[in-house]
C-alpha cells in the first residue's frame, strides 16, 4: 500500500515559495485533511486522484487563513493572531493549487478576507462531518425471535441474518446488547407446553417473555440511542408472531424479513418476484345492525378452509386478504415489494373498516400466513385505533381461539 505523504507548500504573495518557513506539524496537517474529507474547501475538487488519467495523486495543499508570518507582504499577514497558532489546523484550509493561488493574490487576499475564509472552512468541514455521520443512521440492529413450531425447534442464525441485511444494501448490520456479538434474541424454545399451547398456557408464558425482552432490553437501548432501526427475523407460532408485531415500537423504523422455502434463505428476491395482494369484503349477506365483531381470512401461504370456521361466527361480516393474481403458496412473499403489497392491502382493509364498519372493534383472524405477514398483522394492532385481533390456531377438527392481541 502506498503511504500518503502529507505536505504543505508554503507560499507568500503571488505564489513565491518561501522555503525557509516551517511546515505545520504532521498531526495538524492530518487534522485538516480528515476534516476536509480530502476535498478542496473552496471548489470541492477531490484531491487524491488525477482528473486527467485518474491515477492516485496527492493534489491538495494547505493554505493559511492568516499568513504564516506577520508581514504586510504576506496574504492576510497583519491580522492579529499569535504566530504559534498560525500553523494549527484551525488556521489552515485544504485547497487545490488553483484555489490556493487565487486566494493568495494580493487583491484577492483583501477581497477574500479572514472572516470569509473561516466561514467557508467551517461550512465545508461541517458538511463533511454531517455527511459522514449519516453512516450511523444506516445501521440496523438485528432482532431475532425463535420458538418451537409443532414440536420442531427453529433457528435463525445471526450470520444468516447479517447476510440477508448485507444483500439488501443501504443498511449496515450490527449485533449489540450481547457479549457474544449475536445480537438480541427472544428465545422461546425452552418454554414448556408448545405441543398443546392453548390448554397449557404456553401462549401466555411466551407473550410474557416477548414483552420482558422488548421492555427490559430493547426499549432502554432505543432510549439510549443505540437502536435507530431494527431488522426483524422470526420463526415461531403464528399467534406469537402477531403478538410480537403488536409490541414492536411503531416509532422505530423496522425492516421485517421472510424466510423463503425455495432457497432456505432470508435474502429478498428481485422486486418482480412474489405475489401482490388485495382485500375484499366477503359478506354473504349485509350484516344487520352495527356488528362489533368481524372475521378476517388471510390467504397468503395457503388457503383457509372457510367451512372449518366456527359456526357461531357465520353471521359476522367477513373480510379477506388474498393474491390479486396467482394462488396462495409458501413462497408467496418473496420480495420486499410483495411484502409491502401485503402491508398496503391490510392498511386498505383497516381503512375500509374505519369508514364502512366503524362499529367493528374485534376481528377473528384465520390466517395461512408467513412470518412477515404475521408480524405486519400484529403491527396493525400496535397502531392503536384499529380492532383487536383474536387469532385462531388450526386444531385437529378445525380452528380454536388461541390468543387475543390488543394494543399495548
């Protein structure tokens, strides 16, 4: 690797070199180069590459705002500034040779005075600092939730999640809150009773653990400024994913990922892949009065058998989210565009209920949905002014209510 040699060309009036002058200390030169981001503070030209053949070349020069020597012959030399401070970074500009020569001309030195040069220097260095600080806003904290699904233990590896975030571009994954650098994880696999979750109280215990993790570890990190964006990966029973989504802070930007069966990967596919979704009202008859409950059928990864929906719900208004074209399948949501289409369909449905069926304050949810859709369902409850969700589990002879998800 070629070593960068930081140099300054001492000048006096009209570019005459004064070789006897002492160059600023190396640390002061480095400060100016770093603060200026390798660009001319005046014309903003990049100063580490030739514009002729694009070869690497150090083209920058350090110009004194107040001249190095106290002299009327030196540009801005009579300004009251101790000579020991004239070679400090605060009095130096990184410029190209053209701009350096320009500002040191006798007439220009009077027009482009110390106050103007210092203002330009401050503005340029502030702009560089703000631009490079944007990288902090591009960081995303990986949050994983894993549990058993009908007896099978699931796993979302930290490295798998990192690879999915990196493939998306635009975000840099980080794994804080854990000394082993695996990032925060909500692990439900050790909880008993998953085989018969409704009867055993498994859902209640799991919801408590989810809430505990989010309130005791994630929320304080958000308040400390350690988390500004979340990337969420999850494999657990659908009702728990819905509950988890409802507890995610809506004020935090969140990217929800989806595991794809065809590739066994969390990396999103091209925008054109996956299905697009719509909602529709599927009332067989216009409900009488002002019903306070409704039924939501979600056909994404599969199709809900409507004949198995409990008979006591038959008279309620029914709403369906389904593909616009194509049929539900395990990889229906393959891209971010497909996932966002589901989000838009759900938002449209909730807006429709708000406008047309405002009396509905509870939805009985029957869903064949993948991870991302389940979490998005829960986030709708977190918005606070929409119906609560009573999520059903598929059981041997149909469906049974598993978990009611309300706004926190």
